[in-house]
């Protein structure tokens, strides 16, 4: 697979990115190392992590994923030079006081300290793409549908955040920067302020994008296209809903029987309470999964081919727990969806809209 340019950063990345948030919870260190080796063998040079991983987030596993990647680098000299490494600094606490305290506001000091700590866990001198995991200000994200000004709290300005990133870039600790879970306003402000103050320009935005969440196409795609910001699409399989494994058993109860689907939605109660656990999201996924089968595709093939071939997507982030899953997901690369299938996809979206915001 050909590498693509990430925004205006000069970074050259594969159009498939290995997401690592399962490492340290569902995936042990040895298996995680094997998955990363296999990804490199496929030509996937782009790997994404975050300080708060693994998921579901908790104090006991804070930083665990970065640490696993760090031991992989340490045990395999030369591997670090083959990887475009992305990580993220978490925004204000959102119920995770162990990150930087309940009142953290993503200040310049917090960003610099977080980066230094990530570098130690990752056992590297530089993070190629350092991203803000979610905005410091209040935004409609993670299942919230509407912007509510009354929920704003004091936080560091976008300018202060960019100045912190400049400090890291000048120190050689970060090569390029990005945002995640952002809005059209946020993208425009980051670019406007960077250009006005000669600060680092965001190269990318990491937002959800899948058959059951196409909110990126509601104006954000135009903003990013015109401003030269690349989309890193996360959760292309809708937390497993678009694999079809929950179609029969559902996600309402933990794993209790041999035929119960195994996955994050059944293993972790906190996952079922989030956006992907909405009954409407599973109902929509079942419609797309049925469409896939009608056209001789697996649900995962339909969902991934959709992301792989959309002009909006620069790189699709895959989250896997086994080598077999990685093999299956990479094998979809090159699959083209017919005009008939694409029309049917849009018809379902027109009826059901975006049900896993």
C-alpha cells in the first residue's frame, strides 16, 4: 500500500494505522508485540496510542499501552525508525482524576509534562504525531449531540495549547501535531491561530468515522479538505457492532454463555453505557450487516471497504486483539464497493442517520 502525506507535516504514513488501545487490557505484552510485528510486515508503518490507554480507562492501566510499545522498541533495535508513532495528551478529566486531577484544563505545563511522561513510557526521544485527545473546552462529543454554552469551564486557550506544542517541536520531542474529537470551529481556530502566530499547524484530526457515525461529513469534511487537515478515522467497525458478532446475541449482558459474542461491548459494562451501546446503534449496524451479506460480503468487509475508499479518509485506524483479526482487516484493502451498494448504504443512512455519535 502506498504511503500518503499527513496534512502539510511531511510525515508519510500508511493508509491503515494500527490502533493499540486494547494493549494492556485485552491483549498482553507478548501478543501485542506480535501484532505490531505483523503490522510492519504488511507495510503498516503508522501506529497510534495515547497516555490514557488501555481502554476501558482506569487508574491501574493508565499508560500501560505506551509502556508495551516502549518495551517493543527496546527489544527490537531499528524498529522505532520504521514506525510513524502517534500518541495523545488527554483533555480535562472527564471522570479520570488520576490523569492530572479533576480541575486540569490542558495548560501548557500539563501538555509538556504529559509528553515527557509519554516519551519515558514509549522509550523513545520523539513522538512523530502528538495529538490533543479531546478539546479542553466543552464540545458535543462522546455521544453528546448538542453544544451547551452553559457547560463551558475555564481551560487553557487554543493559543496556549499551540504554544505548548511549539515548545515540544522546538525541543525535538514532537515532529507534528494533531487534534482528536474536534469540531469545525476547533479545526479552523487551530489553523487560524497557528498561521497568525507562526506556530505548528495541525496535520490531522482523529475522529470517529464509520457506517453508523458519519457526522464527519456534516461540514467537518469540507473544513479539513480546504485547510489541508487529514482525517484519521477511528472505530471504523463501530466498536465491533459492524462485524456482525452482536447481531444475534446483542450486547445487553456480560458474557454468560458459549454462544455469547466476545468483545468489548460484552466484556466491559462501561462500554455498554457509552455511545456504541445505544440500542439504536446496534439496530443500525444490523441493517448494514444484512446489506453486506446480501451482496456476498462479510459485515467487516463492507464497513472497512467503506472507510478505505472514502476520499475523506487519509488513514483508517484498526483496533484488533488477535493476529487473525489483523489479517482479516488488512485483507479487505483493495475491495471496491459497487455503485449499487453505495446507494443502499446512503439509503440506510438517510433513514437512520448517525446513531453512535
